[in-house]
C-alpha cells in the first residue's frame, strides 16, 4: 500500500515555519509499522493544489493532506479538492451546527467567514475534529483516498492518532499488529550503535530504527505480528545487554521525565548549581508541570565570585584547581545542597567554547558532581566540541543520568561509550 | 521562473530528523526575492529518485536537490540523475584529487568508498564544496537545471549562499537587486500586525513578509530594484512608527543578541533571579559565546525558601503579597543584584501553568522586575496561557526587553499590544 503526504501552506513552503507536522506524522505512522513513500509541499495557489491532488491520486492509495482548512482566504484545500474531483462544494449541516454550538459555548457569535469551514466537496466523508473548528474529511479520487487534516499541530495530531491511523489500518491488506519499544541512549553516534547491534540476529518480522535528536539517539524495535510481538521483551533485554549503560530511558522522550517521576514518587528534593550548562538542567525540569514540588532552586553561578558568595566554594579551591575541576564542582554541589538541605544536588562546570580551552582542559571539558545527604559523586569528561549547544546538552544529559542512576539505586558513574573520562 | 526543491533521504521522509535545510533554503532565497514553488521529499529508493527527477524536469526551470551525495550505499542522487538522463557516471579527476588532498591533510588514507563521491553524471558541471567531501554539481534535463547539494547543513548552507543563489540570479530574466530589512517584534499576533500595517501604502516593488518563531514575529520588508531600495530606510521608519514599541530588534535573530552586544560594549554586569521562567533568561544569554564576561549569575529560586535564603526576600512580603507579586519580584531583583553588586538584575515570578492559577492571578500571570544601581522597575502582566512553554518564553522576552530598553536609555515599561498589564 502506497502512502504519501501533501503539506499545504505558503508559510511551510517558504520556510516561515519549519514543518514539524510532517516529521511528527511520519514518526507516528512508523510506530505502527506504516511507511510513508513521498511528501510534497505546496503553497496556497489554487491551481497548484488542484494539479497536485489530481496527479498524485493516480500514484498513491492514501494521501494525508495537511493544512488549508481554516476560515481565511488562503485556506483552499476543500475548494481545490472539489475542483480536482469536478464536484460542487456542499454545506455539511452537522458541522455547521457543531461550529455554531462551539461559538455559543464560548459566548461569541460565529463570524460569517467560518461558514466556509462547513463546505465540503460532494461525496466527502466527514472526519471529526473534537478540538477545533476545522472539519476533517476524506474523498476518493482515482486510485487514492485523500484524507484532509487541519494545520494546527494540536488538532492535527489528535486527528492522525484517532482517525487517520485507524483508517489506514482498516484499508491495509492484512491486519498485522505492530508493537514498538523505544530505548533512549546517550554517549554514542548512530553508526557506533548500529555497528554494535549489527551482529545481533533479530527474529524475522522484527526491525530496528534510529532517530537522532540532540543529545539522544533513540532506538526503536518494531515487531510485526503476534508471534513476533511475543518475542519483543526478550529481544529488548538482549539489545539492552549489548548497549549497556548508554540506555537511559525506555518508552520516554527525555531523561528529565524519568527524574521527574522518581523525585515525585520518592518525595525527594533537588537543588542545582550550573556553570557551563547555564540553566539547561533546571530548564529541562521546569518544563515539566509539577516540578515545583521538588525543585528547590537552580543556581547558575557563572562567575567565580558567585560560586564563592552564593555557594560557599572556597576561593583557595578555585585558585588551586581552577573553576573547571573535580574539586570545585564537588564544592558547588555540596554548597547548593546545603542552602536548603535538599536531598540531592547537581553541579556542572566546564568549557562550552568556542573559546576558553587550553591544552590540558580543551573545549568540551566538563566537571559534573552529584551530592546526596551521605556523600558526593563526581567525574570530569571530554565531550565532542562541535558546538556550544552540543557541549551544554551532553553535559546536561550526563548530569541528569547521574541523578537518575542514584534514584534507581544503580552505580552513579559509568562508561557511556564515546565520552572520554579524565583520570580523577 | 519556476523553482522547486527535492529533498532526499529516508531520515527526512520518515521524520527521524526534521527537515530544517528546506525551511532554511526557502528563507534564504526569499531574502533575495526568489520564491520557491513546490518541494518534494523522497526516500532513498533509486526508482523513486529517477522518476521524480524526470517528472519534475518537465515542470520547473531550476530544481534544488538536497542530500544523497555521501559515500554510503544509501547515497544515490548522482546515480539516479545519470539514470534519469540516460548517461553514464564518469569520474571527475579534479574532485578525486581534491578528496585525496583533503584526506592527506587530515593524516588519513582515503577509504575506497569515498571514490564514489567523484562519480558525476556525464555532462554535469561540477559545483565546488570547499568544506566537505561531497561534490556538488548541476545537470540540465529537459526544461530544468537540477542543482545537487550535500545534506550536511553546514556544507549545504555555504553552497546555497555562494553558488546556488548566484546561479539562480544569473538565469533570472532580469537582474533586479533585492534588499531586505527585518524587524523583530513581540506582543502581537501575525494577524494583528498585518491589520495595523494594512493601511500603509508601500512603494511599488516593496512587499511585506512575516515569519513566526516563538516568542517573536519577524516582519520582513523586501525592496526590488535600485529605485525602490533607495526608499527602504524611509519605509522602515514608517513601519516602525506604526508598530511602536513592539519592535525589539532590527536585522537580528533574537533579543538576547542586542543585550549581549550592549552589555559587552558598556562593560556592565548582570545577575538574574528567575522563578517561572526557570533559567530560560540565563540560558538565552549563556547560549552566546562570551557571555561569561558580563553574566555574574542566574539563580532559579523556585521555592519560597530559596527566595528567602538565597535572595534575602522578606518572608513577610511572601506572606502578605504572595510569590507572584510586584513586591516579591522587586525584592528578588534587588536581592540578586546585591549579592555581587551587579550593574543590572532581572527577576521573574509567575504562574506558567497548567495548574496553580486562581481567579485573581490566572495561569499566565507573571511579575517582572529590573533592578539597577539607582532603582527598580516592575510590572505584572497576563500572557496568553496556551502552554507552559509559551508563558515562559513570553516572560523571558519581556524581561530581556526591559533590560534592552534601559541599556538604550529608553523608557523601561511600555505597552506591547496584546499583553494585559495589571494595575500596580
């Protein structure tokens, strides 16, 4: 079965916004074992839309169309589809009532421009959008079902998950169940991970996929068919054995999520003192609703004066060992933990670059410490220094992983693979 | 002239990576007044590549092809182009020597797999890539010039700027100069800005464009032709007059950039105390190399205890006014400035949501203060509360803008438009 996507909208084509819907949809489909064949991005020109709908309808079985269902003059997906199929636009009474109710509930009168959103090509099958005024629909033209979805990411995602994917499955030749297990890793590039997993013989019907988003590489194990799905847990544990400590989360999108869960569950508190990471560790946690329950404070003590005055680092330590050192970062962690007697504290100090490196401590050198009520763990690592952003995000990941391992009662300091650890 | 783009690569199609090259290229072309008509994304399947090259070559004048020029087996753009044109692949001696030199300079032997990167379709015109081993080239097929570029963003951007855009201009019917002026705004949605600028009569040959990237809307003024370019400064100042205080930067990508320049130039220092923004203000500045010269510290004092203990906020203030209040945020700003006697200090405290709001202080309520050596400015605003991320990034933008205005000796507190300000 051939599946394609057509993304509409001048702002997507012209790069005013990056098309995250397309990447998200391809990923969501892949999680169900469904592959996309091609994607076309077109602007808001009626002729272009009509011709691309007609042309692709001869080649694909299902076409996911995104955008152009709004009330303004540059929203023309419905009109273009009617022209492509040479049928009139007809008002959908159900959707019109739905919109009127929606506006009434929100205490507003429906502007006449919204009426347009109830006009669907004749023969279109309405697709419900419970979270917006843009009506989804699907139309058969030539070989293809064209499935129209709203551009607003929130509405789009819900419609894809709840309506589009079940629709694709209902059309698929055979109803094969697909299960996915995701492993989040840090510390190795995609090619290194692929090499290590190369010699693993996977059961037939099971495949591996990779997705890279800084600072993580996500490994996905796809199992197709009930027999294969049964073998998934065993294969997952085999893969985890091969990869070892670089696996930092399962079926989760970030390390911060694991820590958030654990700190809430354990009722423990956290303080953070950051230098080179510059607030990124705190920001990762503050992004999660409810983090105020455990996060006492996150201090970016960027200057030496601030390390001394706010955290109580001994000026002699800074003089003898430098700001980027095991000794300093341990005092930072202990100092920030002490202020409010938090259960845990993390601290980082390093050289994010592009300047500030030396032969002994090149750009990418970062010291990281975790203080608990009973002691302190620390390590100094050399990260790849391709960019300031990369050094900061890798340091953040390792710091969070040290805390994660402590919370799960695992050894705190481990080898991830490609990060070089300085001798203590 | 019709220009299209073909993006190749399974990882782009399947959403393993978001296609930022495409958006970047469309934007870069737009800055030269060149519009893209359509974009197609295809995976690494030889048949698909050949047929899309052939099919589009009848419709477009220039096709920018991105990706598939590497040394591995799934890099097949060159081979696909040769098949599409029905010509053989021929080794390009210049490029082979270039690669061998490159490897020699880096003290390595060239792996045989790299030889593939010197194999170009017969009749291809080589396009230089001074920063990588992937050779660019262009080939004429039917109506179109297909212009092949590497997928690595760094190499791609250089080739587009230095080779592709001049090539497009050389083919353009007339050589019209294009100038662009960009205004970064906060505080108003795109439709509000568009409404306000609607009644402005622009000189013929001048157009407006919008780009939205949280928390900013960027307005671009394009001028085509020398006569029109001459009128650009006058029009820019007219537009700025209409938009007023919501313009926060010109020809820059972020507010942090302006502050970075100004603090460095004035030799002034900064401390930050953040609550709801959770380190985002500090992170924005730490992202810029050299920020350690002025950033003393950025303290995320998330808990009340931390506000009292670290910043010296009076517990009575917290009791009487609450953490989200003008009184508290002013004491936070003064407190964090005092620690190291910094020239300036910023502080935020607010309700990022989704929980924690009340009738009096709903989600999206944020108090912001700027302390200087001579006093404190503060305001409490109600931001749109669509997401935690949005509230945090709008608060960060307003805090940075207060400092920017102070550094430029402008009134610190102004109306941006759609943010509601609480009476003090």
